[in-house]
């Protein structure tokens, strides 16, 4: 636990110094939402119906930017090797990085919600539940995204390779997140939102446990 807290403190210091990068990713996500609204046109019913899917698609596209750069500081200063030489386990390093990425993606998702409401005339009858779904979906993206970011950190085309590896793996997470978000925003007469939420929690548990176990093999190789 001490190792994890020390690694988390390091990640917090790195994230606090990268506010400009986070703002740039937010602008990218907002631009994606704007382009999606132009593609649909002035059909408000269609805009409202597709708003949950467009929100998660914008967050997915934005996540590739922030995840691809999550190990940039470690690459530049060879800090990852130094961390592993210290009495810090690879598991602690992974979970600290994954938690930092999860927090960043959650903030991005929450920040894009007001823009989605303005562009798509969407309603939020249960805003706190929506924030919980965004947090769970961001967790499902950050866990495998952190692992694949470590795998591709040495590749010159890591920003291209990362989406190719990540997107197929997170399709079930996106389906559950989009469905749960749609039920929250558009109505849930059959009471299905909890089933999709539990499915999302199950995917998160699988990803966070397996990726934590595999991270040590990735960085050692």
C-alpha cells in the first residue's frame, strides 16, 4: 500500500503539471461532439437519441490521446526502469498509472456532458447516476489502455498502434456504457439500467485484475 501511495503521489505531480495537455484533449473531444452534431443535422429527436453514443465515442477518441502520452515522461527520463529498480512492484506502478488515467478520463467525460446537453438538447433526469456511469466507463477504458500504452511506448507510431489494440478490447465496455447512459437519459421503463451497470462493473473487474497481472510481464519484456 505504501508503494502504491508513493506511485500515486508521483502521478498526481505529473498530472498537475500537464493541465495544458488535458485542456487540449478536452478541446479535441468537444470538437468531435460538435462535428457529430453537424453530421446528424437539425433533427432534435435524432440528436437526443444518439447523444449517449456520441458522448462515449468522443470520450473514446479523446482517451487515445491521453493514454498514448501517459508514459511519455517515463520514456524521456527512463523513469520506469528506475521505478522498477527501486523497491516498488510493477503492480503498484500499474495501478497508480491506471488510477491517474481513470481520473483524467472521468474528468474529461464529465466536462463534455454540458456540451452534449447544449448541442443535442439532451436531458439529464438523474445526473448523479450519469456521473457514476461515466466513472465506470472511464475505468473500463483506462485499465486496458494503460497496459497497451506501456506495450506501445517504444513504438514510433504508438498513437496509431494504441487504438488498433485498444478498440476491439473495449467494445463490450462501450456497449454497456452506451446502453446504461441511454437508459438514464431517454427513459428506462423496463428497469434495465442496473443490469447494464452490473455488466459494466463486471467488465471493469476483469480488466483491472487481468491487466494488473500482465503489466509486470509487459515492462520486463
